[in-house]
C-alpha cells in the first residue's frame, strides 16, 4: 500500500471509529491535501470535520489546541515542516506546555502532521529536516513514519493518545509502495529492528532508513553485517533497543538527513557514550546532511544529504580504520 | 435586578482590588515571585465581562486574577498558586499567569500575547459542533491587536462563524509603549468592524461593560457568530511588579484615578439606592476575612514534593479513547 494511502486509511479509520476526530489544515478538504493524504475524506465526512483553513499556521495549531481542550481530537496538517516555523509559538509555548502548566488539568489529544525532508529541487525553504527542533521540547511526543506500516499504525496510535504528538512524514515516501503489516500491537515508543546484524548498529529514521538498508546490503558483500534500527519515536527515544544492539555489535552509526550538528546523531551517540563507553570498539559515526541550506541545483542538492553510496563508503572506511 | 448586580459587582471588584493589593505586599515580602501583573484599575472590565457573559468558556491573558475570581475560583486557591504551593489551582506549576480550572470553563491565563485567541476560536468551533450555544469569551489587551495571531483569529472566527466574544481591554499601553506608537488605528474596535459587529465602550463603568457584554452574548448565542468589544480602561499600576509605570505622567494617572471603577460603582449605587453604606461596610469586612484566610491557606500549604517535577507532563492514554 502506498505510504500516502496508509496515512489516509489511518485518518479514515480514526474518523469512522470516533466522531470526535476531525481534520484541519490548508487544502486538506475540498482539494484533497497538497500531498493527497486526506483525499476523499472531505466528501465522506463533510466540511465540518475536514476543515479547510486559511494560510495561518500558528492559528491552525492554535485552533486545534482549542478544539482539543474541549474534548475533540483534531489532527492538524501543516503543509510542510518548513511552514511549521510559523506555528512554533503554538507548538512550543502552547501545546507542549499547557498540560504541565495547568498541573495536569488540561488534556490535549492533538496530532500535528507534517512532511519534511529533501524532495527534488524544491530549494532551501521547502527542503528542511527539522525534527531536532521538535524533539528537543519536553511535553511533545515526536513520531516518524518510515513506511506504510509505521504510517498507518503510528498515526492511529498518535490519534488515540491523550497527549500532543508531532507526526513527521517524509515528502519522498508518499508515492512509495510498502507492505502494510497487520501489527495490532504496534507500539511507536518501541524502535523497530528492521534487520539484524552482528557487526555494526545503524540507527536511522524516516526516509534515510531505506538508504541505510540499501547501503547495508552492499556492506554485506564486504562481509560487514549491520543491525538497522528505525526510530519510530524521536521523543522519547527508545534507548533500550539501541543499547542492547550496541552491546552486541560494539559499534554505532547514526544516519539522518538534517545537518549533522545539534541533531539526533549527537543525542544518540552521546547517550551511547555515556552508558556504554567501555563496550565500544570505535567512536560513534554520524552520517548526516551538510551544514548548509539545501541548494536548488540537483548536483549540489545530492551533495548536501546522505545517499546510499555515501552511507556505504563512509561506513566502510570508518569500519576499516577501526579494525573491522 | 440592579441592586443584586451592584452588590455582586462591588463584592467581586473590591475583592479583586484587595486581593491584588495584598499580592503586592506578599510579593515585596518574598512570598510571591516571578512576574505579577496587577489589574488594579481594570476591575470593571473583568467583572462586568465575566458576569455579563455568564455560562461559557473563558480564555484570558496573563492579567487574570480578577477574571478567575469573577468566574468563581476561590481566592485561596489563587493565592496558593501565586505562593507556588501544591494546593494552588495549577499545583504551583503555573504561577500568576497560568491559572486553570477547566471544571469552571476557565482556560487560563496565557503568557504569550494573543496566543489564546486561536484557542478561543477552536473552542468555539468545538462547542458549536457539539451543539452547545454558550460560546467563548476571549479577553486580551490593546497590544494583542497588533499581532498576526489576532488578525488570523478574527478572520477564522468570522469565516467559520463561531461564537466568540472578543473583548479587548484597552489600557493604552503595551508595557511602556503607548498605542499611538504601536497601532496605526487609534480606535481598536475598527480593526474588527469589517469582520463582525464591533463596538467601543467605557471600561471604567461596570454597568456599561456588563450591558455591552450581555448584548454581545445574546448576539453570539442567537447567530452563533463572533462579536467584538473594545473596553477603554487604564491600569493604575505598572505593567508588572518589575515596572513602575513612570513613563506616564502623574497627571495622566491622576485623571484616570478620578474615574476609579470601584469609586464610580459606589457613587452610582449609593445615588441610585442600589447599595447602602452599611452593605458596603459588611462586604468590606467579609472581603478582609476572605483575603486573610487566603493568605493563611497559602502560607500553610505545602510545597510540591520533588516527585511532582515530572508529573503532569504526559498522561499517555488517560481519558476515554477510541475503542
């Protein structure tokens, strides 16, 4: 099932099961969603439950918060994570804080969905990976969907939670066909081990997971067996799954599309160093985006983010220089 | 009717005034800390609006002690919150700017200017969708009307036809900046007039505020659409305890103090025979007692335990969820 259809199905099922669930965002209704994630739901559930909003990101999240306070379960779509920067007051100062500041009196069963990442030549204001901004805020949950299974089950789970969730999607995955696994006990708080291996633990999320899997297949031909972990949740991170893998492999690589500095790579490798320093046979490796805005030119664009080829070659040379 | 109202207004406005005067003392003693914004001078707007609005959800800015009192939250729970005690309305985690009591449809206290306006719009959308009529009262200052969020909110409220009463308490100053230096329009109600019915009223006369809000409430209930009121008022104190308010001339402050809303209410009520000196004396006695008890309660209440640091952040699946 296409990733976008899995998201659509999750929204459809949630709306079918619970009349309190409603959708809002720019173009989500009549138009069917900029990435067609909400296609057909406007016709099925009507304009009162699939609400087209003005271009007003801060107030899209703000009105969703007000709806959630009254007991509805809104799912707001921000057209891209880049535009969510206009909603950062509502995300950081409001949805992440209201429950705590009220001494637990306010419930915010609210999901804010958005795609992020590099698509193809959309330039710097449409290509960012901003997960670290959200993941650094206590009071939010931050979930990622790397395939149709985590898209469907992760989004349904997020809608059922009584806490606010930032739900990240990747622009390049919408049209990709993945098997939709029937995992009733899917738990986004648990990282997924997508592939087992004895030599290197590779942690990733969103689209990079697939580039990592490809690179790891090539590495097998060199006799290197990677264990690939997909972080479904970035806040909280399931460190236990990472630790138990690293205890086995004694090596950690983190792969992500955002600029290398101050990202998930820093967090994951710092924690591993704090907890498992004497287990490690090599310093952790981060393979990530460059410290630049994403350029328009295709050649430069591809240089700014990890590719399967570069993931492969960097892991290979790093492991050679550390005795593998 | 006017007798009962006058009594209610006087009690709440005077209680609010005395509570805040006491807050100031307790702040200087070190029992209250952080930011403390007093509404002294603006009580007619707060009490007239909350009583006039009656049933419905309240979304307030950070200057909300009197609004909370008028909604029925007891002084002792407000005082305990200001003291940072676990018995406070927000368990000591919110403080002066974050008083919440959803059971009384009181949704804070927000410390980001205008950020609660879209909450009010969303809440009104939800109430209307659920078939409830009461609507939502959103109160904010003059400074908020210059923000993008304000314009986003009045646009969405009007577009979606949701029952919100936008009440702007125009005290003329955004901290130290006079509206003439921050707003291109001097009359703030004009900013909403193309979106919804919008009026300007004297915010120092509680009866005027009350009547305007009752009329607005009837409108939003009948039509399920928004309404805007600008209430002209003045704060007698600085923006917060950190601000002396001395960017305003003593003459200007005096001229507004001559129209002290409590004094106006007393003069009018005595003249009309709605209140007697004796009634006022008895209410003052009661207020003194309530405030003493509130401070006593706050002082004797425990601090939150260390274990409270990480509670109330997430609840997981804690209410009635999808089957």
